[in-house]
């Protein structure tokens, strides 16, 4: 599968997500009354060890804001959200295949400024991986993962989101062998708060 065009598109989206917020100062977030978020991220993942695996992913997500950072009484106005994230990936490995999964996440947000909200998020999901790689001998796997990122306001309730995530996938030694697959995943997308 030739993915040079898709890689270029993904790099362009990442560049726009980083450059636009810095050059066009948007309004600050106005999300004090928001209880949910809805987002879509594009992602590129590369395996940490060989043989190489490359992922090109769509990651829709929906969240419930448990403690809103704009009304939080926690230190630093820390906000906490429960997020449910899906993933659909095209995978390049020994052959071309795909993966499909879902992950519940906890997201901890620290509002640094009115328009810049860095976050830490992590969780454990389930995934079916349908591609040929010695690192993925079974199709049903678990995916513990942790990452960091930033929501950057482009309007009062809209954010450009950029993030990095480390993800492990394996079957928790239910079936042997279980070598596991570790991925570095780079994400960019849009988030709407409501």
C-alpha cells in the first residue's frame, strides 16, 4: 500500500494545528457551563521496535466533564474528564490490514491560560488487530496507553488538539506467544465543548 500521500496529508494537518493557533489569536475558552466534549483526531503511529508497523488512524471521542477546569476547586484549577475514544486504523506491517477498538480514558486538564489547556490522559482499551506482524500474533488485544497534549482555543468552545500517546497492545498473556506491540502515536484534531 502506498501511503506517501496520506503521510503528507497527516503532516500538513499537524503543521496547521501547531501554526494556526500561534498566528491567529482566538478568543479565550468560555466553557464554564460545559458538561461534555466531542472530538475527532487524526493520528499517525510508528512502532518502537522492529519489525516496523505504521498506523494511520481516525479517533472519534466523546467525553463527560466530571470537574470543569473553569470552576474547579482543585489545586491549579485541575479539570477531570471521562472520555470514550474509538479508533479505526489502516495498518502497514508485513502486509496491509486494519485495527478497530475502543478505550475509556481519564483526562486531567490544567488551564495554563484562557486559551491554552495542557492535559494528561490515559486508560486501557480493547482492540482487534487484523494485520500480519510477528509483534501481533493474535487478533484480540488490550491497549494500556498514556499521553500528553494540549487543547488550544480557536473559538470560545472550539479547540485544536495536538497530542502524543504511548500505546502498548498485547493479549495479557491469555494466549502465548505474547510479544506485544509498543507504538508512538502523534495526533491532531478538533474538539468541541458543550
